């Protein structure tokens, strides 16, 4: 990269930081973070991205306020979503712990989604439309929170945050995992096809005592595997003195669930999630010094097919009123991972004991995917327009749209699993 291109890149980064700061300030005001005079509005998926955004702003600016906001958000999520909702006849921590033990282990009972309606009662018939607004626990939300805790643990060098993530991983794996043989029709067809003996429920009750939706999310097993491996990698980095669990059994079980699965989807949020997973896997394998790249190739191949299918109908030319920003921004975030995967590729291939045709296949996949990198800037530009943010779809999903747009603008803390960034605190 010549000096002109470096200057342009630096200018774009600075502009992204400025816009992300404004978006996260809006998020703070919208959700009542740190406002003692109002009830906070907490939602696990949104807050996971929010934590990473505050950490990214801290890395970019060195301003201590963003580190504090990340930690405050973590604390508030555990206090609000680690307890039964105020409208619920039950009260206290969903883990059943009290006092000091509850504070020391805020995630051992899992964390609520944060949906506006109480969960479906035992024996109550499933209403698929209403279920979207009902509380409970989602596996893929829990893994996003594990990731946020992992990033916070590494950037702040606090192993206690990692312990929270590990305890959440253990309880989620134990309660969501089930015998695949009894899965009802319409559940995990792909899991049954490749013969996996176990699967993951898509949605559980708030107290994790029963499934609310028995189907399995397509990418949940992959999300489980890579999140567990991410946490295990960080345990290794912290060293044995911390006495943290390694998730060995959970990783082995997730590997079995992932064997032979076709991850292809034409959903932009799902494609973005796969690209994020590919980025994590490339970093994990590089750090481990292993030569296993078959899963990476599979994921990237599914991403390419999914992107081609998604773009066939020209979805990004539709008016804002018929588009969902957070789904498109999920894709944009994933596409932001491509340069990092590309930078790691030579090292990954160099770790292989024998260069086969897979070497060239993986390189070609990255070349083909790179052709779609321009979509990130296009998606961001569209949703930064005031007119796009005045539509009902934007307003209805305001908080999640806000944080995911910010993540796309400053994706470093969300995407990078590497060594702690050098930050010069600016205390205020």
C-alpha cells in the first residue's frame, strides 16, 4: 500500500470512528445505560455488539470512558438479564443463587433474551408469530455474549470476565444439547442427514428447564464450536494460574455436531455470521499452529454460494422501507473480516505439511469473495442516510440497527481475537 492509499485508509478509519462514537452515544441515551433515573432497556444480542463497540472505541481513542462503558454494560446485562423480568411472578436470579454467590457467578443460569413478553407457559400451545416477542434464552445470543465477554477479558486483561463466559458456555451446552433422535419433523434435518447423535435446541425457557422451540438453528453447532475454541484459546493465553475450565468435552461434542454439515444460507445476516466464523477460525488455527483448513474451506465455500444466491434478486436496490438494516449490516460486518482472513492465509497455508490442490482452492475462494468487499461500504452508506433512518423498519429495530451499524464502522474489537491492542488511556 502506497502512502496515498494509507492516508485514504486512515481518513476513512477516522471518519468511521467519529460516526461510531455518535451512534454509541445514541445507544447509551436510548437504552438508559448508566442513567439511574430510568429503567434500563437491555437486549442480549444488541448489548453483545455494544460491548465490542465500546472496546473498539477505547482501542481507537485511548479514552477511558469507553472501557468504563463496556464494563458498565456487562454489569447491567448481568443484573437485568440474569434475573427474572419484573413482570414475571418469579423473582431473583434465574440461576437460583443469592447474595455474593450470585454476583460472583452471574451467568451460571444463562441470560434472558430481553424480549418484551413473558415466555410461553408450560403446556401452552405454540404461537409461532407471538413467539418472536416472547422471552426465553437463545443459544446463538448466548454465544454472542460469550464472545463479548471474551473480547472484554482480553482487552482489559481481566480473567474474571473470561470465567463468566466459560460458565455460560458450560450451562448453555448442558441445557441446550439434546438427543437428536427425538427431534420433531422440521427441526434439524441437516443434523439428522449427517448422522449427528445430538443437536441443540433453538430456544429454551428462561430458567433453562424446557425447550420453547425444538428446532435447531442452522449455524448454532458451528457457532458453539468456534466460540468454545475461542474461549479455550484465551484460557491458554491467560495461563494455568487462573484455574479456568478448558471446555475440552464441549469442543469435542460440538465437533461431532458439525461433521459434514452444509452451512449454506442466502440470509445476509447468516452469511455475515459465517464470514465472522471464518475469521475466528483462521485466527484460532493460526494461533494453534495447526494445518487443518478443511473446515475453513467449507465455510468460505458456503459463504460464496450464499452471497451469489442472495444477490440474484438485487436486494440492495430495494427501498429502505422493504429492507431490514440489521440483517444487511450483519453481512457488512462479515465482509469486513475478509482482509484479515486474507492476511492470515499465507501463514495458514505455510503450516500445512503438504501443499495440495486445497491450497489453490482456498486462495481462489478468497479471490472470489474479495469481489464482494465493496458491499460493506455500500450498505453502510445507505443506512447512514437520514432518509433511510426515518423508515418504520429502522425505527422499529432502532437499538440493534444502531449498534450493528457502529460495529460495521469500527469492527476491530468484534473481529480480532489477537493480542491485546496497545492503548494509551486518556483518563477523564
